[in-house]
């Protein structure tokens, strides 16, 4: 695509040309070669409303457009989030701390609290690029520490009123109310959020037979009426100079009722045949989480810390499909119900002490129990069968591994040694031993034990105060997705209702080799960084053949073997001082990557699933302080080609058009923010070509080719944010 090529050239241009151009910028205070401090006064001209607004003004840290992750790798909360193992180590990402502490949570993370902390509460923000036993996280690319005023005892109430206007003219309102206060040693942030997630998707699918003669055209219109409701509490208490505790809680309800109309035109007949179906999916889901930690320092400087997280996620999804006739009457032909309860308990304790000057060691243990209870029911229209009310008054169809409980009990003792070799070099060494037991009961019984040694080395060298080199070697063991163990609904293919489970799954792991170089340009002009990575994968999890009956081909996620992944990431976040616009911040991200693995269906070498050739992003933010205005844009694109999903009897190739977003924000004299956003400008399409085969993919007997393109369309939003 020509747009992709233009985007690539712009990324490379901004990454390397800007490095050669001089400029002057707003001064920052360097405490040492590994730490940069931005005082609250640095952000005064921008009139920020929240702590997140302040981070968005720091090159290479927040989001240039204020609406997503950073172009320099992104930041996340200290809880680890994203489905990782336990609390996570934060390798390769930026961790966010508040007053040097991270949130003991996975869904309720520190990064989410930032938008609920008012700018008036922030004393200064630190960017910490070194490692130390004094930090509350280890192994992160950089640590962002938001330090609040200790002496503030007054309360603050912040609010946000917002509404999304979708392409079909639907208006979806939302609101966010947050109250924070500090009373002596006790501080807290309470919030209630209603976030609109309405989505209206339209898709067109055209298919042809192997001889390229037309088969059918399918039109789909899907509306998801979803609003996310979240209640959160973040509490902290200082018992004294040496002891403190934090407690966090979250309750979220995310019901996503969905209705789809699907019309099919049969192009093989004259006149063309026509049929209409309706899918009704009253999706219900909610989750809760509580977490906390206690920390104390001893007279000799040693530190003890204890953390815990408990969470539960409940999902109940029932899909009923109806044939719709000319007189608007309906007949149900499919009932598919999938329910699951996922629970997690994590406990972690550690002790840190100095051993000699410049060296400290932390040792401890983490225990985690993760449980999935899953059930699936399938009913179809069959005049010769016996219907059941429990299956939507349709005829039950037996499904293997439909009702199961999967539980993992995991222990991880660990030791972390931090060594400041000299003023410019540091080495962090980690050794973790993971021992786990996975038990599956119900329709399938299986019990297995696993153990892994997980070493890691993190070496950092400050070549100059502005240039840091970093190398890491780590053995990474991924978290198993428990839904792969059991039968689940197949939402990726209309011709398939159920995806098989695999009770023999084992953990995928890999050796990760990374080399990073970061250059912080003089006078706060910006940041440029790059990363070379090479991952040596073992027991990679992708689709494999689990057929039992040759008349019914079946695949499931399983361990397909070993492979490699490698590439380069180049990032820049630059103030345009060289053209006399210091308040114009331009960020770019360019990823070039490749991978190799042997396909289990064909025996041929190919790329790994969902691992394309790379992507390019460009974004900018322009602050105009004299008008209390800022605006910007972001364009993102994936490199088309070879983003493929191989299955036992088909091949899916995915591609799409660049995504453009715009925003503009005005801060009123009273400090109220009025922000307008536009997403998916130009109505970009996401497309896929599915090639179906007669029998196995390896036989190469072409049956049908389907081309499907989906579009959600332009979404515009207005957000009004302020504080009392």
C-alpha cells in the first residue's frame, strides 16, 4: 500500500534527521546520570488537569496524543496487568510508581490512577533509568515515579463528562467522578467510571469457488451496546517514617449485549437466492479485585514487603441464531452457551538488604493459584432429535471437554542481586525457580507437574549522562491461557461454532536477548531509542491437528515446536525546536521484525501466527499556551503481508488500512478541559482473505476463497474534565 510506504519513510526521516538538528528546550534537572526530574513548575504553562496530562508532556514517556500508550514503549501500572504471570517483572516496559510505590493489582493499576490524581497534588516526576534495590520494581526499561506533596491535607474532587458519537449517529454518554484526600498519614482516591464502549460494525464478504466462479455475498451488521462501569478505591497509610501499607479494590461490570443481522445472497442460482439470519448475544461479564501491600524498613536499612492480589472474572455468553423469513417470523437454529469463572490468588513476600557498598540482594517467594471453571452447551435444530429447554429448546449436541475445571498452583522462590559496578555501570542478576502443578477435572482428567529455572541478567552502561546502553538476557516462561484447555466458542469463523480444547498444553518459553540504546537529546529536546531483539522460542503454542475421526477434522491450540523471532524497534520523541516550535512534540515508532517456525500442517517454514513484518506509527502534540489550546494527530499502520493464521483446513491472511486519529483540547480560565477526539478518520477497513481447502490444508485442494472487510467507522467524542 502506498500509504504504508509513505509512513515508513516519514518514520525513518523523523528518527534520524531530527538527531542531526540542534535546538534549545526547557531545562530539566538531572540528579545523576540515571535520573531526570521534572518539577511541577515545568508543566505550569500547559495548565494540566491531571497527573496523566503532565506525563503526556514529557518526551518519550506518556502518550503524545494523550489517549494511549507511549511511543517509547508505553507505561503500565506496577501490578503487571495484561494477563502476565503473577505481579510481573516489567521487563522492557516502563513502570509507574506513585511516591515510590506500585499498586498491588493486575486490573486496578497505577497507570489508571494517574488520570484521577489532580495536577495540583504533584510535586515532581522522576524518570529513573537505573536499577536499585531501593526501587519498588525490578528489570524495567525505565521507572516513572510520580511524587505528591506530603503537606497537602485538602481534598480534591475531579469529574469528567463525556459522550461518543458513532458513525450511525448513536450517542453514547459516559462520566467519571473521582475524590481524593489526605488526612495526616492516610490518603485515598475513590472513583466511579461509566465508559461508553458502543460499537457498530459492518462487514462485506464475497466468496468464489476454486475455479473463481462466484459463490455468495454475505453482509453483516453488528451492534454491541456496551458500557463499562468501574468502582475503584486506592488507599494508603503511613504508620511512621519506616512503615506503610496500601489497599486497592475494583469492581467492574462490562455487559456487552450484541445483535447481528446476516444476509446471504446465493450467486450460484438465477435468480439469486436470499436468506436472512439474526444473532442475539446477551453477553454478561463482571470482575472484582482486591490487593494490598505492607512495607517496613529496619534500622540497618533492610526492607520487608508483603503483597497480595485476589480477583475473579465472570463471563456468561449465550448466542442464539434465528432464520428470519419474509413475514418477519423467526425460527431458532442454533443455541450456544459458554460460561466461565476465572479466579486468581497471588501472595508475595520479599526481604531486601545491603550486603556491601554498592550491592544489595532481595530474596523472597511468590505463590499463585489460578482457577478456571468453564462450561459449554450446544443445541441445533434437528427435527429427528429430542429438544431440551436447557439447550434453548433445541436438540443437544455432545461436545468433548465442554465442562471442565483447570487449576494451577505455582510457587516461585527468587533472588535478585543488584550491583552498581561503578558510577556508570550496573548489573542486576535474577534467578527464579518456578514449580507448578496443573490439574484438570470434569469431562477430562489430567494432572501434571512443571518446573523451570528462570535466570535473567540486566546490564546498563551510561556512556554519557545522555546516552545509555542496556543489554538483557532472560528466560521467559509464558502464562498459559486456561481457555485453551477446554472447549470454547469459535468467534473467528461463522462456519465453525466450537473450538476444541487441549488438556495436554504445557508452558511456552523462550530465551530473550535484547540490546537497547537510548539518547536523551540536550536541553530537553527529546529522546531517541532503539532496540535489537532475538527470541529463541521453545514449545510455541499455535494451532495443531487433534483429529480423532477422519470424517471430522479437528484442530486446537497446542505446542507445535521451536522457532525464532527477531527484529528492531526504533523510536523518537522530539520537540521541534529546530523550526522554532518547542511546544510541538513529534513521536514516531518503527518496528521491523520477522520470525520462523515449522508449520505443523504442511511441514513448511513460515512466520509465527499473529506475527507480521512490523508497523509504523507517527503522532504529534502541539501546545499553544497563550490560547490554552493543544491539538494533535496519530496515524498507525501495520505492514501488510504475511500476517497469517494457519489451521487444519484453511488459511487466513489479514491486512488493513492505516488508522488516523485527531484531537483538540482547550483549557478554560477556570481550569476545565474541553477535549474533542476523532477515531478511525476516513473509515479504514480491516480485511482478511480466508482460503478453504477440501480436507487438510496440506493436501492443497482448493475449495473456496472468502474476502471479508469490516468497518466500524468514525467515532467522535467530547470530554469535559475539571476539578473542585
